[in-house]
């Protein structure tokens, strides 16, 4: 497979075929609990963990006693605790104590990829105010003090490596009786893991498997929320769009940071689901299992393993409603819906986009048999032919009022691409030592057309967002 097919078909065909998508359904929310639950969150401020923090900090029936960061997590202690305190201030809880623990696993020297750590040390696009500098508290001592001083048993929500909790339970075994339950995001019980070098393992347990073994074998009641359940709650643009409707400071903060994400493939609401399951266990399906943790952090079914409650599946709609309801102060914001005219128009548009995608795919596949110059010029012609087909299909139907502007811009983009076709074809160099993609790059650099396929992609995404947020038509998507 050439670079042209890998990039062009994935980029052009998939986008043309999938400009309109359908969101997940939602289910009626359930009333929150009526009594406050003392909670400690053990986490690292990453893509998914922050959602868990904001949910628990926003929940009216959670008494958030402390937030502890494992130094073995993705964030370093100083930026991690600073970011955590800023987020707690957004949620109206600036005085919740925050600590950070040791930065080495109990055994071995496993760590996260460097780029993950760099990302975790930042707080993208969240509008926060600076907080006063404070010494970083010792997480292990803080956890022990909080458990000992609490008026009732504490629920520990642990969504990172279990280093802090393992050390605390080892040094203070009497504190097992002070824990109501530990709700853990980790493991892969009946599904594959997500660590490339160790396919049976999940990252949180893989980084410090000894800590995981200690916690699982400690006798403390455990609800494990592994990949088996989190695989049911994928993170995608539909999630971000629904979050855009939230009106509270925490809701806006969650939307601000997640709207900065540019990737969705392979991302799930791992830690958000775990936090929700701690307060609403009815959002997951729970089975009792006997499990042991091996040296790679894999969760193994064994007759001599410890008894653990395992979330084996999740109700995605119930989770989504609960998560957004709590972040929005107790009520779900109204979601706009499509009119019959809009739905019919989107059906017509999406059918046209699918046909254009198939047309482009067939053309690109044929081009792969040609030499590089023919591939480059053929790509230009096939792309213009495909977008012209969209215009031919849809010009005969008047768009509804709310879609008139993006469709006007879509047609203007297509017209500009058509006008640039001849210049681009003439600009493709007759070189024998460059691949088709290089030849295309040179032509586009020379002509600098006023509109390109990327501009069409952007308008497609805008229309897609409009549809997804309103429960638009379900179409075949080749992404």
C-alpha cells in the first residue's frame, strides 16, 4: 500500500463518507443519593482523570476529604498538585487538601511514555485563576490521616497506579476497617489490555503491579472498573458536543479542556465511568470474581484469588446522563432536536456524501496502478470530480434555514476547488525521483489555491456537529 492510498483514502474518503454521524442515545437520569459519602480521590490530572475529579467535586452527595496523586502517575508532583488545586477552586472546593506520593513503583522501574507525562503536566484551555503556592503534602501520610480522622468509613476512588494506597495499607493495616470500598479503574479481565508490550495488562496496574497486588489482596472491599466496562463508554466528538451545553463553572471547564482534544480513536471515559460507578453502581453490570494480579499487572482469574466485584459492562446512556447532570448542577440541559425538514435534508446530504466517497475510493484505487505523475494529477481530478458530485446531488434541494449558511460556504469551497483544478494540474512537476504525495505538495505550494479539501473537511465537521448534537440521521461511516 502506497503513502497516497494510506493518506488520501483515509483522509478524503472517510471524511466525505462520514460528514454526518449519529450520537448515542440518552436515558432518563436517576435521582442522586440523599446522604453525603466521604470520598478520597487518588488520581493523576490527565485527560480522563480530570473528569473524575470534576464529577466528584460537583456531586452534592460527596464529601471530598482529600485528593492524592501517586507520584507513579502520569503527572509530576509539583505541576500535578498545582493543576489539581486550580481545578478544585473552579469547583468551589479550594480548601480540599492535596498530596503527592513517591515517584517509583514498589518494584521495578516502569513509567509512562514521556509525551503522556508532558501532556499531564499541562492544563489545556481551562480558564483557571492562579492559586497560592503551598508545599506539596505527602500523599501517603495524608491518606492515612484522613482515613483515621473520618467520622465514617471512606470510599476511595483510585484511578491511577495504586502506589499510595498500597503503602498506606501496608504501613497501617488497621485502616482497612476504615475503608467502605475502593473503586479502582484498572485491569482487563475478559478483554485485551492496552499496553503494547504487554497485551494482557492495563496501564494503571502495569506501572506498579506490586501495589495492585497488595491492594487486591488486602481484604479491603473492591469494585474494579476494568477495560471490560470502560470499553462501553468511548470518548468522541458527540461527548464533547453534549458537554458544550453545560452551564456551570465545572461543566464549562470540562468542555473547554475536552474541546481542545484533536484525537478520539482509542480514547474512552475510563476514569469518569469509575467515579460515576462509585456513586451510581447501577450504571455498570457487576459480577463477583476471584482475581490475582501477576508481575505484569494482568488480572487473572484464579480459584485462590481474592474476591473482587468487577464491572463487566456499562450502561453508556445512563452514565452520560449522570455525568453531565452532576457537572451541570443537578439538571440536564435541554438538547436541541432536528426538525423533519432538517432530518430529510441531512438524509439527502449524507447519501450524497457516501456516493462521493465511494466514487473517490474507486478512482484512487485505480490510480495506484499508475506511475507517480499520473497518481498526482489523477488525485486532483478525482477529488474535484467527487466534490462536484456532491454539489450536483444537493443543489436541487433547498437547505433549511439553520443549514443554509454552511451549505453556501460548502458550495463556495467546491466552486473554488473547481476553479483551481487546471492550475494545479499544470503545476504538478514531471519528476521521476519523487513520490505522488511530494508532487502534489509542490503543486499546491506553487498555486496556493484559495480553498482546499481541508476547508471542505471543516465545513463537513460543522454540519456533522449540527446533526450529532440533534440526534441526526444514522449513516454508514467508513472512518
